[in-house]
């Protein structure tokens, strides 16, 4: 009950901040992204500090996934292209949930397959599974666990997340829904 009250107060505070800033998006969550320092596709350190003062978009994937990741990755690349065509280039962060397999080299190859551009998209690895699971479960309040359906190693979210400059996740979108993808683009245009 105490935790629920805290989340309600945090959501109200976020709504007030959004209303005062003149930004008219409808937040549907309120969580704070914990500080992180991981490895990007160029084998360089990438930290949450680099995202301070920016609105950014995040999602979870792994390169061996054959169920949902091919579609969510194609969709996030489409969001990137649509926004970039409008001159809007928010950082887009893809967190691999299979860091043991998804090395920087594998992430580079994966990006090439989907025509993802690293000018404003970053794929992250360089942590253990428990660390990324904790980040997903607590900071993004989303599912991530080992042992997905059939022969899939991981059960993970298909959501995309919009994070404000203070590092608060303010909205999630179904990464498989055409309507939600359109809403993400619309909301990104409003805040960026």
C-alpha cells in the first residue's frame, strides 16, 4: 500500500510537471531509470549520464530472438526513420537481454540487418543477465525473465518507453501496435 501511494504521488507530480511545461502527452507510468554504465555496439562505455537533459526512447531485445524482436526492432527503426525525417533525433536505446551472446560485433551486424543508424540509436550490452533483469523489472516496470516460450531463451517486453530529461519513464507503448507507434511518434514530436 505504501509503495502504491508513492507511485500515485509520483505520477501526480509527473502530470503537474508535464502540464506546467506546456507539453500535452498523457503519461501512463511513472518510474525512474537507475543510473547505468554499459558497453555500446562500438565497444565503448555508454552511461545514463549521457542521456541527462534529453528525452529518449528505450526498448529491450536480443539478436537471437525469432518471435517478437524482428518486428519490434523493425518498428523501432521505423520510428527512428520517421522522426529523423522530421528533423527529430532523440537518443534511442536498445538494451540487449542476452548480453552473453550479444557482443558489440553481433550488435553491429544486427543493426546492419535492420538499417538502424547509430547517429542516434545505441545498442547496449556488457552486463550480466541479472543486472539487465533488475533494470527492466525496476526502472521500466516490465517483464524480463529467463525461460521464454518454446525454444526462446528470454521472456521480455515488447514495449517502447519514453523517458523525460530527468530520467523518468513517463509512457510506454506497445511496440507491436501500429496505433501505439503512431502515438509514440506524435508524443516525441510534442516533447522534442
